[in-house]
């Protein structure tokens, strides 16, 4: 008989609001504090080790990080993050491959992965101003790229 | 920085990099003892740009993420959108998608094989594989109208059908390629000077590959048995027979072998697709413009590995968030790590062994020429002058 | 009159002009062969079947902007291309081309030619050193490392025909089969011939030994900072080195260019072409090896091969067969 992931996920994450949207796609919500434990559970109990990617999102009233894990099925662990305190525990100690995605999200959305060993810029140029995050919804593209020379002229 | 080491910058412009990315290698004599990566030189703001466009415009934008695996990104995207719309795509459409996908894999791997040979100075193999790649490029042009950026995908199916004539040509090409591929497999595993450069170089153990979440041929060459086509079957792949090629050698030789054998599998798949392709519609006739709110994750086995698209829709005709994760991103760090301990001469081939595609990896900064707000794209002359002035002021370099 | 004659020797034949024209022709043959091996057409448009393409390339380079890096040692940077060209040309002067004895030929000129042919490599090292760029520096050290790898087997291989002929004079060695009638010494020295051709390939820094200027690793190695005229001079030097090297090997191992005016000219063309064709085939069939691999390859295979050949010849010589 086929392994029933939905049931298993519900027992493993009793307060995780497990959803199934389509074939082989499962979604779980966890609070930021339980993220690392949830990932460990997923890894140790279900053997899902491959982190496909981390999606950082601006939901306007909050941020959301979705950790997409894939094995036989795709399990997405979503974490809601406060807008005022954009911090989330880093997955780097649990999964090495998470580093690169966390850096990207830190660059573009300004969500700080606490405990990440190396938060240099990865995508934005060095002269990009601090505290401007292009993927946030309040960043309007029509303003255009920030001109690094503006300061010198003023 | 350890003692007696010098840092050599590789990139953003360097002959072995076909696209910009910066590596900094710490070397001691000829041996490498450290590597750091800086990406972002190709960041075009596509994910942000997608939020301002409707799904069809996004499709054309995403097509242009990368020239080599353009079909991968659009397929992954339309799969996600179709999932949200709960569309049932006609079988023939799915078969055509898979056909273009396998052709793309062929041309991408042939390109890679040539580039890899060029990185180790084996230009003869480079010329041969690129010659054969033209066969694939020509048929792709005939099928889709374009050599790259095929624009054959649309939400709910594909835009063009193939003719009987093209079908015949495809079969011919598949036969020719299988023969040539056997020859390349022979060269790749027997030519002593080529083997000397790729055997035991760029080692990446199975454990590290899993930890680093490596994907695609790079991971498969480290004996990680993953292939989205089999593990998370999409489209018509459940109906096709194919082997997932893995290698236990964990080095560049393994990556060459995996890719060459994968191409043979692709040829076989193309034959199966042409054989099994049913008649009928190629696309859903009426596709709603508005996509119901929801989220979808779509995975796709691009030539370089797993391509993931995440789409969040908000009930309008524009997506709320599109996230693209190209395969190079997860392999790049692993590749840089695999170089440590080998020689400077191994840098190009080791980095190239993941088939890096930086325009996929960096996606996002929109170029604007908006006169009303006084923002414009700098001309070449202005850029040059700016660069000269900047260096004169800040670095005291006189030109 | 004597001065004019000397000047003609140096500047026209077998000196600079002849060497330049003939070496560009050899480069064309090399490029054409290499292209055919890769299923390409090679040069096509300049002159008959692109025969003038190497000349056109050099002319183009001469017209290009010439940049001297600010950090480099200007004097050395500018003078080095000429030193390289001069040594390659001078090496060519001593060769007994056509049916002639080399200009100013003397007992021991073989050593001088070998020395002069090694000069461009030293110059390349210095050029890399003085242009002060990371790529040039790495390239420069690679030039020297490689030099130590191939130079000894090369010299040992060239020693063999000298021992056979019992002379240090290239002209005498070339004449030996004609004078003694011992044509069988040519197949006898096949091992040394192979070593010499491989070492020449390394000397000319061509695949699989193009490690110092491996473009995907160190851009152009020592020549990274060179452009315009100076790069053109290095290009000419490389062509002339190829001509001088292949003519030297042809003179020592393939029986020279004796037999009178026409036969001599024909032999010169055929024999140098044969050596160049061998070089092209090697270039077409190999990948670039690594610097550590060339060192071990030279000392593990090339040096023992040349020593074995040397011993065979010595034994035969001691036995009075030759």
C-alpha cells in the first residue's frame, strides 16, 4: 500500500495545519521557533532531505518564508514572520544547502536568518543602499535603480 | 587568509566564464585552498517584474531567464499556473512539451560537452559536439520558429504542432545522434589526455552532495539518485520508459559519462514520444485570464537539474509572487567546494562541470528608460566616462 | 661587398624575410590541417584558400592600439618581444636550409641553436614577470616549470644524431646520410625523433602543452598584457620558432636538405611540412594536460626514451657499426 503522507504529516505536526493542494503537494504552517525542529523531524522521520528552495514573500501584513522540501512528495513548510522583527532561525546548522537561499532572501527582502554564518551580499551590488529591499511590496520599481552617484553630487 | 597564499580573482569577466560571476580563489603555488563566490552580475529583477505583469506576459519574460533552458522555465511556470487553474492539458500538447524538453536537453548537454572539452583545451571535441548541436538547433527552429527562446509553451498547452516532415527529420536526427554519442562516449572515456584532466578532479562525495542539496547531472554523477522526471513525474513522463543515469565516480569524468548517457536516453525518449503521440488538440481552447488565489510549486527536470517555480496567485490576472530557483544556484557552492585541494588548472573544468548558467541563477534590477522621471539607461560612452572618472578620483589611476 | 652579402644573409635568405614568409605559410598549413581535423574549413578568404590569413592577422595586430600597463616595467616590457624575435631568427640563420651550409656555420652550432631556441621561453617568462598581472605571473612560472620539463629530453634527443655523425655542426649532421650512405640511421633514430617532436610541441606551447597560455585558466598567460605591435612581434616569433624547430628536426633526423638546388628546396618544403603536420595532428588529438602532468610525463617517458635511444646509438658507435 502506498505510504499515506497526509496522515503521517498530521501526526508528526499536530498543530501544523497540514494541507494538500494537489497530487504530491503538502503544505504545513509552523511558527518560526519550531522551524528547525520541524525540518529535523521531516529529515529524520520521513527521510526528506532535499531542500529545493526557500521562497521569501512579502504578504504586506507579514513576511512568509516557505521552505520547499522534496523527496517522494513535496512538503512546503511555511513560516510567518513579523514585519517589525524580520527574523527567522537559520536552517544553515541543519541543512548546508539552505545558506545560499537564505542569503538571497536576506538581500532581497531583508529577512535576517539568525545564526547564518555568512551574510554578505549575494545578488545586490555593493553600492546598493542599506535597508532598501527590492522584493518588498513597498519598493516601487518605477523609481528605478538607485543611482550610486547621487550622494556625491548632493 | 593563510600564509603564502595569493588571491586570484576569476571573473566577473574571464575567458572560461561565458557569463559573469566572480570567484575568488586562494591559491598556494598551483594548489587551491579556498574559494568564494559572488553572484548577481546578471540580476535583472525578473521576479519583481513578474508581479507587474499578467500571466501571459510573465510567460514571455520567464522564457528569457536563460537562453539555453528557456523551455524549462516556461514549462515549470505553466505547470504551476495550470495547477492553480486546475486545467487538463490535452495529451498531444504534453507530448509536444516533452519533445521540446528532450531536444533542449540534447542541445544543452551537447553544448556542455563542447564547453567542457574547450575548458581543458580539447578543441577538437568542442568543434565536433557543436557541429552536432546544430542538428538539434535546426530542428528546434523548424518546430518552434526559434533557435533559442522557443516560446512554444502557453498556459494550457503548446502553440505549435509538428508536421509529418518534421517527424521524419526528428527520427533521422535521433539516429545520427545516437551514433555520434557512442563515439563521444568512447572519446570521453578513452582519450588519455582528456581522461588525465577529468578523472579524480572536482571530487564531490555523495554525502556532501546531499547536504549541499545538489541537483541534476552533477548530483547524479555523485551517485545521488534523483531525477524529477521519475521522482515527481509531470506531463507524460510516467508513460515513457527511461533510465536515470548515475555514476559512482563522483568526479568530472562521471559528469561527462552521465551527461552523454543521458543524451542517449533523450534520443530514445524522442523516439518513444514520436511513436506514442496521440492525435488531437494541442492546447486548451479557453483559458481564464484570472487565476484563483492559491499557491503552487512546480518542479521540472531542466538539463542542469531540478528547476523549481513557486507561484502565489491572488485571484487577479497578475501573480502575487513568482519564485524561480534555477538548478545552478544549488550546485554552484558545491562546485566551488569541489575545487578546493586541486590545481589552478582545474578551476575552469571543475566550475564548468555543473554547467553553470548564471543568467538563470541571478534573475532580478529592471532597466528603465523613463524620461519623465529622469531615469535613463546610460549609453556606452557615458558608462566609459563614468568608469574613467571614478577610477581617477577614487583609485588615482590615470589612463 | 662582403658586408652586403652578410646583410643579405641576415635580412633576406636564410634570414628574416625568408623566415617570415615561409613561417606564415607553415602557420597556414598548420591552421588548415587543424581545422580539417576538427571538421572546419579553416582560413578561407585572404589569398588563395586563405593562405595570406596569418599575414593579414599580423598586419591587423600592427594596426591595433598598443597598451603598456602602468604597473609594468616599461623598458623590459617593450624590449622583450624584440629579443624573442631576434633569438628565434638567429636560430634560423644557422640552419643548413636548402642545399646551403648555414650562415656562419661552425663546430658546435647545434648547441647554439638549441640555446637560441630556448631563449624565447625565457623571454616569455620575463615578459610575464614584468607585466605584473596575476595571470601573467602564473603564466610566467608555468613557462619556467615547463621549460625544465621538456628542455632536457629535447637536448638529449638532439644529441643522438650528433653522436651518429660524430659532429656538433648541424650541416655535418645533415650531410651524414648523404656522405656515408648510411640511410638506415634515420629509422634507427625514430625514438629520438618522437621525443624531439613532442618536446618541440611543448617548446611552441601548443596543445597538449599549451599550459602557460591556457586561455581558459590564465587568459593568455605571459602575453595577457601584450597587445598591438608587441603581440604581433610575439606572433611572428612563434611562427619563426615553429619553422626553425621543424627545420632543425628535419635537418637532424630526416636527412637534411641535400641533393642540389631543386631537390634541396623540395626537401625543405616537404620535410618541414611533415614535421608541422605531425605537430598539428598532436594538437588536434589531445586535450591540454596539467603542469604537474607534463613534468611527470617528460621525466617518466620522454627522458628515459631519449636516454635509451642515446645508449643504442652509443653501443652501435662503440661497436663500429656506424
